[in-house]
C-alpha cells in the first residue's frame, strides 16, 4: 500500500511519530481530516513501545490538535497481545537459519 503520507510530528528520543494519509482537506466540527477511504486518508500515532504511554500519546494528540486535526476519528488499539521485538527477532533468526536443500 502506498499513498501521500505526511509525517506531522516525530521525536526519535521520545519515541513517537504522527502520520497522516495526506493533506487535511475535509472540515469536521473538531478540525480537519484527510479523507474517508483507504488511500489519501488516515491519521496515526506511532510509539516505540507496545505498552501505551499516556503521557506520550497525549503529547502527540496535543500537537495534532494544535495543527488543526480532528481527533475524534482516532481509535485506541490494544497492543498488549502483539509479538514483542524479541519474538520477532527470534522468528527472523529461525527463518534465516532455514536453508534450501541443494543437490
């Protein structure tokens, strides 16, 4: 999937990024949105940790609100049952250790 993604806020040290699926162009009572479909739409807050850090999320929400974005469409996503980095690394190592049989 590709699209005109915009990085609205980013802080490597704090561990967050806010990304929209394009330019905000649709006016809503709470601010602007970027669209309603799958392409050229969407608003995401990414953090580095699977466990939600309310302080970071609220900071990014404040940044987005100050930029005029409608935050009412944001939905919380429970990441507590997602694989950890360790799980991903172990699976990656396992897949890399499998070699095709050559004759």
